C-alpha cells in the first residue's frame, strides 16, 4: 500500500475490551505477538461500566459456602435459555469460570465480593472493585502494556478483514488522522462488542425499536458486519440486555431508583400489564414493557409509599448501583427535578394524574381500584405478585414516574463453536478467524438470562481466554 502504514503480528485482535484483553494476554503469555486495534482513545469499551461477572466454584464461593456446582449452573442456564443457547459452548465457558477468577486476580484484577441480582438466585456475581474500569480493565491494560509482544493502536477503526484463499490474514483499518493501515496476521480475533448503538439493527432485529443504549457509544456491530462479509453465519441477532429505566437518568439517580420499583405499572392505556416484581429479573421486565404501546409505562405510587422510600428504603435495586434498602433522602428534590423535565407528574387526584399523563381517566381509576383491592386482600389474583410488594395507592398526592426501555448491550451476531472459531452456514470454520464476547452468539436464547448473573461479562473474559488457547494451538505454540 503506497504511503500507508503496514504492520504485522501473529494475531490481530479487534477491540480492547474485556474479551480482547483476555485473549491478547493469553496469546502473549504463550509466545504469540499481538496487535490490538481499538477505535476509541481508551481501552475498556462497555466493560468499563460492568459491575460483576458470573463464576461457579470459585475460591470466593467455596469460602462463602455457595454450594452451586457447574452441572447445576449449566442446567439452570440451559433451561432459562430454553435450550436455544449452544450447550457445548456454554459448558466450555462455565467449566473455566472459577479458574478465570484466579487467572484475572493473578493479572491484577480486584474483586469486592459476591452478590446476587435477586433474592431468588445464587451468589454467582463476582463484583469488581470500582466497576469494570478500575477492577478489571485498568489492571489488564497495565499488564498488556508491559508485555513486549503486545502492541495497541488506539483511535484506529478496523474497516474490513483481509482474506487469502478463504483464510483471514489480517485487517484494513483507519488510524488516527485518517491514516490507512494494513495489518497482516496469521489469525484475526473479533472482540468488538455489541451493536446497541446501531438503531437500524435494533429496529430490525430486536423486540422493541424504542430501546436506547444505557451508555451511548459507537458499538454498531462492525465486527459482525465484517465477519458476515467473509461468509460467517449471522447468528442470535436480536438479544438485548434490556432494562426498564426512567428515560435519560443516570443509573445511580434516586429518581430512577424510585421509578423502577415493583409498585403499580400502567401502560399508555392505563392498564396494568405484569407482575411488577419481575424487575428482579430485569430483562423480563424489559420484555413485558417491550410489548406495550410505545414501550412506555408509568410507575404509580402514593404519598405514603413516597415517604417510605425516602425514610425506610426501596424494595428493589439494580445491583451495586444503589444499596438495597437504602433510603432516598433527596427524593422530594429528585421528584421535583423529574417534574420539571416532564418525567414525573404529581396530582391531588387520580383523575388529575390521568389527565396529566394522557391516560384515560376511567381506565386508570379502575386499574387503581383493582390494584388496591389486591393490596387490601394481600393477594394478587391477576398477576400473582408477591404480597410483600403490594402497597395501595390511597393517600394523595399521587405520583406517576415515566418508564422506558434501555439496553446495556446486545449479545450475538457471529456463529462460533466451543473453540470460538467463526463458523459458516454449513458449520465449517473460517480458517484464521475467531470471535469472542458480545459480538458472538450462542450464549443465550431469546432473552438475556440473569439467573447466572453476570453471564455476559463472564462469557467475554472466558471466551477471550478460550480463543487465546485455541489460537496458540492453531499456531502450534
Ligand atoms: C452499564 C452497564 C453495566 C453492565 N453490567 C454488567 C454486569 O454487571 N455483568 C455482566 O456480565 N455484564 C454487564 N454489562 C455488559 C458487559 O459490559 C459486557 O458483557 C462486556 O463488556 C462485553 O465485553 P466485550 O469485550 O465483548 O465488549 P467491550 O468491552 O465493549 O469491548 C469491545 C471493544 O471493541 C471496540 N470496537 C468496536 N468496533 C471496533 C472496530 N471496528 N475497530 C476497533 N475497535 C472496535 C469498542 O470500542 C470496544 O472498546 C454491562 C454493560 C453496561 C453498559
């Protein structure tokens, strides 16, 4: 290429998030030279925001007497994904998870403890100190920088794969200042994350085109596009890590916490549509909301519930983002802020509240009366909500907090086997091409699964290691 930069390594890794870094380090320790290409100026991608990762049988779990076995976790995961996930791939990554926690700690990663996402699930969520950025990415990146056989290019976007006789032999990228780069390699690993920022794909493949990324970035599925162009099978498109949120609120905001509670949720028509306590399995709540008109709803509560949240605490929390049963001391100010932004409405009467949120007054009154009936009986004969979450809506003023759909990430795009080799439609591997982390399919069914909490990040780090080991074998190292 004239006037353009040419580079060479044993392996090119596209993306410097959790999966890419784990693959690069494994390769480097095994003696392969690695070129990592990252489109952003910093490492970490969406991993920077993650709280924790799934593992089963780790030393932390043994110490805490968490008795779950790999077999049990595998069965839970396969049942919850309705056996749509690739069982061999799931088993292979699950077999590795305990060892991977040790391996990550040996690279400097720091974990703060074991958590669970709900009272119904096991303590499999290994939380990182300071989220993924501080606890995982910074130490892995520091380690990678020390490895003489790893080079990392930032602000460099991979545009396409180089192929020779059906084998992946490198990438074409656009570097800083628009410089064209051609990097040759024996193997290419795609570790480019999801496509949650690609609205066209979200509209086309996902249950609700109304979904917005929780953390907007530039993850548009370019890795999947590149793989498809060279014959990879598009696979498991449409799986989003959806969550119900108050639109455009920080995950740590007290307003968001107050809105995403198992109180009464009504859709645009003023109708109740789910057992609101499914918020404990947040993608299920996402599914229920995705089926409602405009994928929006209102969380309705009264002044007694507001006071309870302020003074005593909330029923539900999103992992570490807000401590369980922590009260919301700034709730009045937060609700007032929400009112100014048109996300919260408050009224002395239910009729006035219905008018303010544009819902049929008679329907809302009927829905509230029916719900209050459930609360009075301490029994929900309609959606079987656990009685601990049944709180009536009686004392004015009444509040409505707007709920909408968002997604952490997408999972899926490229079909891989349990060695992380990229497969064509006839299930034969494309020589020299691997895919790992969120751009690869096979870990889920039609919905993100949270009984094996932290499975997405776990899949990323473990497929990173698996790819590294498979490629070393491929290279004869
Ligand atoms: C707020 C939030 C909280 C989360 N919490 C959890 C959690 O607690 N547990 C859990 O399991 N999961 C969680 N997730 C999901 C988790 O972050 C992902 O599973 C994980 O980060 C995936 O790692 P990855 O390596 O596949 O992708 P990433 O870490 O996103 O890395 C992909 C990298 O590829 C780069 N890239 C993309 N295209 C190109 C290109 N063409 N050229 C060069 N570089 C490219 C990107 O810039 C990015 O840096 C959370 C996500 C968010 C947003």
